[in-house]
């Protein structure tokens, strides 16, 4: 955590650090998680 704070302090005034923060879905993670949840539900229902 200290390293992240230090990096933030060093980079907060950088040109690339300016602007609005955007949040977006990570489908590379959400897809397998959803598939795993469906598989778990099927296994519990059969099981």
C-alpha cells in the first residue's frame, strides 16, 4: 500500500493523470466467473 501511495504522489501532477476517471466491465474476468457460477448451480442442483 505504501508503494501505491508513493506512486500516486509522484504521478498525480503528470499530464496523463489529468482527466475524468472511467470505469468499464472486464469481460475477460466476468465471462469465466459467470460460467463458473452456472456450473456450480448445475452441480448443486444435480448433486
